[in-house]
C-alpha cells in the first residue's frame, strides 16, 4: 500500500489521514459497541459438548460453581434436550448458540434436562459475557491509531512518519475487527465493513513489513521491495482461500486459524525484524530510546500467543474461566511504549507537548465520560418513549445525535485551552500575522528585509535566520543572522534545493530532507550545507507562482520543533514579504528612471508588469481583457485571480490622477487586493479590508474605483461588490433587458470605515458581462460629443454572438471610429465574461 504524496501539500496529507482515520475509528466504535454491549455474547456459565450418536442433544460440562447454571440445578454430565421447548441440530450447534444469544440482557430460558433417564425443566438466567480478548485487541489498535495520528499530523511530509501512520491504521483494521458484528440488517453497512476488513488483510502485512524495513534503521531497499511483493501475494492468496472455504472445499480448523491470524503473524515478524535491527544495527548509545519498544514487544507477543493457546486448547474458556483471558489486555503496552519512545526521544522528529497532552487528555476524558453517559441515557429515553427495548437502531441513533451535539463543544474547549495555557504561542502567532498584513505597504527593500528578520527572530526566539532574494538574473542576494554566507545560498543544479523549491513552492522541513534525500533527489553537497548551517526550515517567497527568494530558519531557543501552525504562519509572512519586495523593487525602478526623467515610460512599464498577459481558461466560459493606455499614463487596472479550483475573481478599476503616482497606487492596490482575495472569500470583507489599507497608504486626493467579483464556476454564480466604479452590464441572451451591476459603496480610499454591500447573479448560457472604465464612455469626437453608455450598449447588442476577445476588439474599433482620429485622453480598459452554451 503506497500513496504518492511527493507533490502534495502538508495540509492535503493531513486531510487524507484525518478522513481515513475518522472513517475507520467510527466504524470500529460502532462494531465494538455492538460486540461489547448491544449484541454481547450470552453465557450460561457451562460448556456444551456433542454427545456421540445423538444429533439433537448436547452434553453439559464445566459447570461454574456458584454460576447461573449451578444455581439452576444443572450439573456436569447432564444432557441438554431443548431450549424454551425447541430442539436444534447438535452436530453444528449454531441454532443453540443463536437461541441463547437472542436472549436480552437480564433474560432467562427454560432448559429441558435429562439426568439418569429422568427429564425435567429448569429456568436458567442468561448473562452477557464481557469479551476481554476483543477489548484488548481493540485497545491495541486504537492505541496505535492515536499515536500514528499525532505522528503524521506533526510530520506529514516524512516518509517514515507516513509509513507508521499507514501501519497504525491497518493495525486497527485487523485487530479491531477480529470479531465482526453480523447482527446489523443494513446490507450496505455489512458489505462495507467486510470489504474494509479484507482490504486491511490484503495490505496490512505489506505495510507492517515495509515499516520495519525503515524503522529503526533502513534496510536494503531492493530486498525490501522483493519482500513486499512476496508478502502481498501471500496475503491475497490467503484471502482467496478463506473466501473459497465452505463454497468449494472445507479447511481444517487449524488451517483456518492460521489464515485468520496471518496479518498478526506478519506484524509479529515485523517486531522480530525490529529486535534484529536493535541488536545488530542500532548503536549502543541509541538503544535506550528503543528499549521500551523492545520490552513491550516481548510482552505483547507473549500475551498474544498466550491468548491463542488458551482459545485453541479450550474453546469454552470465555464462558467458564473468563478471568484467564485478562492478560490479553497487556497488548496495549505496545502502542503505549511506541508513543512514549517517539514523543520522549523524538524518534520520528516529532514533539508532543506534555503539558498540552495532560490538559487536553483531562478535558477530553471528562467530555468523553459525559458523552458516554449521554449516549446510553439518550438511548434509554428513546426506547422508553417509543416503547422499544434493547433496540440497537435506537442506540445507534443516540450515538449519532450526541456526536453532532458534542463536536462544537470540543472545538470551543480546544480554542479555550490554546488561549489560556498557550498564551506565549498565541501571542507570537498573532504578532506575526499582524506584521504580515502591513508588509505589503512597505516600499524600502532594506527596511523590509531587516524588519522580517528582526520580527521573526524576536517573536519566535530564533537565533539563526537567513534569507535569499533572487534578482532579475536569478542570482541570489543573501542576508543572514548567525549563519555563514556560503551556507545560506544554494546551487541551481537540477538536484539542488532551489530546484526543489521551484517545483514544490511550499515550505521544506530540513530534517525530512536530510533523512530522505534520495526520495527528494537532492545532492549530498546541498545536504551538507543544511547540516552545517543548522537550518531546520526553508520557506519560499512566492508571488504570482514565481519563487523570488526564501527564508531559512534555525532551531528555536526552546528546542521545540516547528508546529504546522508555525510553518503555515511563516509561509504567509514569506509570501507577504515577497509582495512587499516586489513593490519595493518597483519603487526602486521608479526612482532610478525618475532621475533620468522617464516618468511616462516607467509608469507604462509598471502598469504592464501588473496587467495579466492572458485570460484564464475556465470550462464553460470565454474570458478576455484588454487595456489601452493613453498618451499620459493613468491608473486603469484589471486582474484575474485564481482563488481555488472552484472559484475565480475578476476585477477592474481606475485610479484617480495620472502619471507615476497613479501607476504606483495601482500597483500597490493590486498587491493588497491579491493578498486580501486569498484571505477573504467574501467580496464585502475583501473590499472593506482593501479600502482600509488603501486609505492609510494613499494621499487625501487619491482614490480608486473598483469593481470586484468572484465567480462560482460550478454553479455559474457571480458575487460582486462595486466600489464606486462604472456599472458593468449583464446582457442576457436574446433579451433586451440589461442588468446594471451597481451594488456596493464608495470608491476605495475616500473614507477609512465604509460598509459595503454585495449581490449575486446567475449567469446563464449565452449571457455576456461587460466591465469597462470611463475611458470608453468618455471618448470624444471632433464635435466634442462623448461616446457615452448608450452607444456602448447599442454596440454590444450587435456583437453578443462572437467571442469575448472579438467583442472587445469590436467595441474598441467602434470607439475609434467615433473619435475620428481624436487622440484618447484616458486609458481604455475592457473585461468581457461570456457564458458558453
């Protein structure tokens, strides 16, 4: 079982494991609640054995002194004739067992007994067996599931960590389902559980063996691959034989027992591999970290073999001497020891905050206790109210209802714990987030670099930090604190760190890179730089899908590893830094060109750098945009912003004023709008935050009109906010009733606090939306007349059936004909969205 996560983000990997773990855990909980409580095995505290030459009676033996059978007057050697007046086939005693198991908790049956030729009836109380063996196996699987979940959530990008998470998941799939409840009458549910269990049996052994070829040391890779293939073939063959049993042939009981326990056998083989690696390959000074696992492996294997021995020597042990099965609970020491060694010694480069675990554990245990009480209480109330008793469906309904009710409570408790007990972490994350919001407004390159280094170093208590910025020739400019310059930068070879950053465009955990250099195809020279520099995290600066530099951070002074929250936050800061750096570079260009009096050329260059070179390709839509700058460069602007694979933002704007200041404000606004667009999927929130930042970063006489919209691609719904811009127009197909898109508020930068509105419209097939700036409608002819909205609308009605790009060209040509050679005095910008049929 191998899923490729090489090019997946940590968030995607976490989501995959979270969903997988939840599905298996929920189904295991339902199955366990049925086996341990709702459909628990019945017991009369004696054993039934076949009677030679008598096919419809059973011999009673092993009567427990003081048990329910003994109290009913039943003795060893009695013959059981009937249960509640019914007789069953004794050769295959399924009927007898089913009849007893059907008795509800606290119920009883009438036994018809033959003793020394005399026949009599006696009432026997039926009790329910608590299955300690199943509970031990279940706790074993759940224990590993918890440890595996924490490991993979901490380090989702590590191969060993993911292999361990796979193993933990499949351990629960095997040990948590060694006994399956067949009483559910929902066919799909039963089929799903069976398919899930067989999936675990097929791939579990491979994953078990594969993990122990990587842990605690790596073994021969080629040999490991051959072993995996062999184990997989054996597992599939075993499943095939089990499926054919009783259909084509009958297997001896001992063979069937071997096949059932085959995954456990491979897991034990993996533990033996672990012991072999421990004594042969692990250095003596590192054995202390692994010793708890070694000792608990011996205990768990002994416990498992002990239970197998008891069940195979006396199949009635669970009924007559269940206390002998209690050592089966010792299986839980193995996942506990794994968790202890992993988190105490950071065997897989993970960290578990003990304080946080205790707090969360205490709170979670309290909530879980209340949760269980409410489940059984709600189940009882439903049974009393509906007049049913011992109804499994009602118990399941209660379980689901309480689960939905408790989920919000769990989230509130987690937030409360973070705020109260982790104020320091909460504070530095808030400080970095606030800092990242104001970064795009800074325009001095040295100031940006120094403030980023200082802020990260002081808030997160990091002594070693460095950054590299790439210039136009992709040469690296390094700024560093406590890291030698030669160790800050990396080569541009195909097997280099920079090539990996360019392909992933996501943070890289340095320890993962060092441990798994072959997986990431990184050269030894680059790895040596990382080791010598003490770097723990490499975070790229990404703007417009281009990596313009990166930040490298060393260990925290607290020696705590970077949490995923830390990594996500640093990535946000790095990307905001990239925007600020790009802005700063544009400003530097402005100053240089201004000195040689090339203001117009510079403004035009700045404007062209920020305008999209091509329209996005969105299924079901034809999109085009174009701007024609005037002789004196103004501040027209349009942009296409991909928010995610389901939605896309479209905007058009006009900055007041002319020349370089307008172009710079336009560039600054685009940087702000892009950062806000990715953080706010609601048009109102996005525009309100953008307005505040524009207000604080521009002079009183400057403002921006902006039309901002988000397209729901699947549902073809456009949600927009119009901030004082010319009203875009929706032209329905074959319909003269145009719709003006006017909902919104004031232009940006006029007032700091503005309450904007928004509106959503459905775009039908053939509909066309036209966005434009006032350069179109305010174009003059030789008579001094303006082109105006009415001429624009009439021109649109003549060209609705052609492509978006052709519509733009048609309108621009119509404006030029109207102007009759008069030079345009303002920028002309058009964006057309057409819904294809």
